[in-house]
C-alpha cells in the first residue's frame, strides 16, 4: 500500500510540474510604435497612446534592427518578460505607413 501511495504522489508531482511549465509559457504580442532610442541590446518604443515600452533586443535577429534610428515606425513582436518590466523582442519590422 505504501508503494502505491508513494507512486501516486510522484505521478501527481510530475503532473504539477508539467502544468506549471506549460502555464508559464508567454503569449506572443505585437507592439507598434516609434523608436525613441536604440543601443546594441535595448530600445525604447513610444506607443501611439503616449506610453513608452523598454525593448530587449537580445533574442531578435540583429539584421531586424541594425539600421533602425530614432523616429522610425516599427512593429515589435515578442513576449513580456516574467518581471513585466520589458518586452523581449523576437522580431522587428518596419511599419508600413
């Protein structure tokens, strides 16, 4: 009986870990705005509502952003960081006007 109980607890714990990992996956979002400033690994994006969003560029292809300059309109695709203090960009494209 003890081995059945122990096995059941192990299975339930493994299931709980899988549920937590699946639930922790971030939702991909798009942000459209104007580049305020850009550096090697970071960018600030001004949204149309007047707010500013810090962008982490470390997961984006450098070719997506190497020619960007302040004032350029872009679409940033990425996820909000777990700390909710920045967007981790996975791609950046110029916005069509």
